C-alpha cells in the first residue's frame, strides 16, 4: 500500500513536470509509465486519474529542442500514438473518452498557451502524420467492439474516427479493419441525440471519397447491412421532419444506389429494392402500400433531390452489368414491370406544364422530366412489351412534334440533363430521340412497324431538317448528336424494307447530300462531326442502296463525286465504309460512268486514287514490294508481315483460316471488287507505277486462292502422311501459284521496261528539239553579227558586195546568143542588204 502511494505521488510529479507538453526525447519513458498505469488500473481504481492526466498530456503538442527532432524521433512518436489506441482495452469509460478527446485535439490548430524553456512545439500536422504512421485509425475501429454497448464511449470513438477519416491513409487503414460494415451495423442503434447516425454516415462518405468505392460497397453488401440501411431509411422517411434528417435520408439513398449497382448485394432479397421502386413512382401511379400511407412529398430541395435519386435507382436496377447475374437482372426487370415503372416514366413524356406534377416548380418539373426520359432510355429496351402496351411510340412522336412547335416554352437548362437546352426545347428533343434510339436499336419488328404506321419516317425527316437548319445558325454538340440519332433511327427503320426506302427519297437524299458536303476540317473538331458523318454514311447504305429510285436520285445529285471526294481524304476509318458503299452502288449500271468521270485534285482519276489506296494499305500491312512496286515474294505475294508470322493451326471446316479472315480485315478485297466493276482494260491513262499495281490487283483472287491452298497443304502435312499422288498434286498446285507470281512479276517488269523505253524515246525527241533550237539560235546570232559588220566595217561591206555580185552572176548562162544585148550588173547597184 505504501508503494502504491509513493507511485501515485511520483505520477503527480510527472504530470506536473510535463504540464507544458511531452518532449520527444522522453516519449519512450512516458509510454512505459502509461502501460504500467494501465496494468495498475485493473487492480487499483486510484491509478485511473493519473492515467487520464498522462493521456491528456499526449493531446498537447510534442516538444522539440532541434528541428531535426521530428525526424529523429518519428518512430518513437508513431509508437507512442499507436499505444494510445491500444489503451482502449482499459475497462474504464473515463480513460477511453480521454483517449478520444486526445485524438480530437490532434486537429486543434490553436498554439499552446505556455511552453517549457528551451523547447519549441512540433509542427501542427506532426501528430496527424504520426497517427497515420502508427495505424491509430485501424486500432480505434477495432476498439468499437469494446464499446458497442456504451453509447457515450461509442460516440466519442466515432468523433475521433470522424476527424481521422479526413486522411486517405487513415481511411485505408479503417477499411482494412472492415470499418464500413461495422459502422453500417451501428446505424440503427438507439441514440436520442442523433449523433451516432450523423457521425457514422459522415465517416462512410469519407471512406467512399478517399478509398476504393468498390471495396466499401463490397463491405456494405451483406444482408445485415442492407436490412439496417433499409430500417434507418424508412425511419428517416416517415419520421424525419428536420431538414438535417431529410439530408441524411438522401445520403443513405445514395449508398443504396451504389449497392443496387452491385449484383452481389441482396437488394431484392431484403425488399429494399422494391421499397425504392414503389417510392419512386408512388406520385405518378397509385399502387397501394401501407408503408407509404400518408407520405407526402413537398417541393423542398431535399424532397426534390430524393425524387431524382429514386429515378437514379431505377436506372441502376435496369443496368445490371454482370452477365453472370442473369437471374438477378430478370428479377429486377420483373420488379420494374410489376410496379408500373414504365407508365410512371411515360407520365413525363408530354409538354411541360406550369406548375408541374405535385406543385413542382417549372424548373424542377423540367429537370425531373429530362431525368425520367434518361432513365426511360435504359428501361424501355428491357421492357419492350410494356413499352408497346403503353403506346409509348405515339407519346414520343407527339412529344417530338411539340419540340418543333413555336409555343412560348423555353428550357431553363438548370441540370446535367438540360445541358445545351436553355431557351429552347433541344434538351427535350435530345432525350426523346434517345428513348427512340434505345428501342429501335433492338430491331424489334413490332416497334418498327408501330413507328412507321404512324408516319415516323416523314416526321423524322422533318425533325432532321429542323435540326440541320438550326445547326447552320449555331453549331454545337447537342445539335450534332440530335442529327446523328435521327440518321440512325432512319437507318434502322429503312434498312430491310423497300417501301420505307421509297418514302425516304427524295427528301432524305437531299439531306444526305448536305451532310456529305461537310467541310473536311470539321471532322476532327471534337464537337461530333465525325459521328454525324459516319451515321450519314450508314444511313446512305441502309436507306438508299437497294432502292433504284433512291439510288438514281443520289446519282443525279452527284453523290458519287462527293463520296470520292471523301475517299480522297485517305482516312483509314472513312475509306473502309466508303469503299463498301461504292461496291454496292456499282450494282447500278449508271454508277461506273460517274466514277470514271470524277476528277480530284490535280486532275486525279478515280482509278489512280484507288490504286494509291491499295499501295497505302499494303504499306501498312507490311507486304514486301521492291522500289517500283513489283512482287518480291513469289510464294506469298499478298501476305503482310503479321500474316507471315502466324503459324498454320488445323481448324474445323466451319472456321475460316487466317488467309480468309485477313481479306475481311483490310480494304484490298473491296478495291478488287471495285476494279472488277470498273474493268481492268478501259481505264484512263495510268502511270507505270499504277500499271504495276493494277497487275497485282487483277490477280488478287488467284493469289488468295493460292494462299488458301498453301494453308491447306501445311495442315495436311501436319495432320496426315500424304500418298504420292496427293503429294504430287499439291506440289503441282504450289508450283502453279509460284508460276503465277513469276508471271505477274514478269508482266510488271515488261511494263516498267516499256515505260523506260518510252522515256528514252521522249528524251531523244526532247534532245532533238533542244538541238534544233540551239542551231536556229546560232544562225540568228551569225546573221546579226554579219549585219553589224556590214554597217560598221567598210572592208567587210566591200567583201559582202563582191560575194553578192558573184551570187548574181553565177546563175547566168555562160554562153548567150550574140544578138542579145549585154547588161552590166554594176550599173545602178547601190544596195548592201
């Protein structure tokens, strides 16, 4: 007993000595004292107060003599703070609460009131860093099991964890100790103050923000946690009258949305999903539910937020991403169907009203309307029969007609879904088209028939023209998306029906022509012109090809020239699509003349462009060619570098080999088909390089057949031992393919030699013209020099005169009749020119 009294006196002296704070150099000894006190508390309650006083000292800033002490004693300090968490094992409410208060004081930024001479306090966040290093957060989470029946202690632990959760490192440590599931199970505990629910939910939010959201959701996905969330949510829904209660209710609803997105979470089994779906639609459709009896929603921001979150839950339930959970998805869809989600969402597919449903303001109603339509785009493809039974196509077409109307409505543009719709109805048009796109993309016969019977093709063309005119005034991403969706809808509706294609022409062809005339610089603008162009090409393929009336209309408007202009851009993604369209168009006999008469930059012909594309494709594939484009590899003249690296693997008869697959993975097959349509003989004058390339294209099919035979030979040799006759036959086939390669190479060489001979002849003719020009220039120069000499040199003039006289006398007859009179040439001669 005397020893214990002495120890208590010593402890009081220690507490008094370190009243200004604990020096870093003494932390190790102080922690030893703390541990001894903790052991004594179990035997003597008198040691509780000194232990509390020492813990209180740990809440003060640590003291240092030198700035380097923080680094030097970091390991000791982290162990000291970690030891505070271990002291939670002491069965004393006073000790546990003081530990939590000590942790909370770590985040107190006020400077200490008094300092010990010769010491300075450590930096403000030093203890916070040491707490992270010592793993204090994990220890406190584990200590929740010790205080779960003590409300006050539990609240203090949660307050400490709430402060610690501001750090990502601490959140990771807490998650490691299963903090999410532990805290969720405490949500429903009795607490008149409401602090337990508030602090627990706040920590859960910190975990979601600072750690892996998937791990948090995984920990909350147990049946017990979901039951607890459901009970607390219902309690707040029915009896939470304060604004903070409603905000907390919405926070829990967000957690429920995250859990609904997890296929492994038993949201259906717990009944939570059904409750949320019924709550989401109870104002639009009247489904009796005793739980919701007397529940009323106001237009307060919290209730408005809850309505949007409930819509979001419906969208999440319809987007179960895990294919393995097909049964779960089926149950979710059944739940949505049984609770009339489709009619509830379709209630919003009508012109905006003021005031809206249930006294929502005009801006709130617009936001809910757009959100409901966004959710409808996810739900409608999964509940097609319900969609059709609710006459949804009729509602959407009427809504589209309203969107084009001239009434006084203008959108507020106050939400994510209303982006780009301020002052117009573009947001409503955008989401109504999204709903139509989602169901039409199923290619469900009843959906398409219902739309077309109501004149959807004509109406969609009117909307497309309206959007295109708007886009001319001011181009933005929303208008481009609307136009792309309209083109897709027209493509899906007209793809396999000739009558619908006839309805599309000629107004639709005119619109397609305008899209094909797009400035190439806009394709990579980032607004969505590339998508618009591709959907226009898809619409051309689906709505024009196969219908002679539409094809002729497109040809008359010089559409083939526009396609070739786009092809001349030589963009990989565009080329593949355009070549396919041109191949299909060539079934129309009028097409080839349009292709032949086209001229690009520098009077480039279509044939020259196609040959250039072939060379570009082979360069990308790594096909071996010499510098003039001739065949180098006689055994595999068409194989690229990747194809040559592939080993021949025996495949079943219904599986295409690599040589066959390769033909569909590049544009060479389409280019070959085009030349088959255009012909290989009657092409405009080609260069030698083009002629060399054309020789390869002309034998493309023969080379591909040879590749297939080569693969067949390799497979047979690998699987079987061939008899002599089969071996000889395969040898003959192999040699024949090599002979074909050599023949084409010889033809290419002959073309190059002829070209070289023509170039030499042209060079000789050019040299002769140059030589004649030089000779003429010399004669002119000599004549000029002679003229100058006659006018400036008298002796030269006399010499020229003598030569002139001789030239006059020379032609005369040497013998003349005597009767004729002789005339002198010198008489009267005075000219010198």
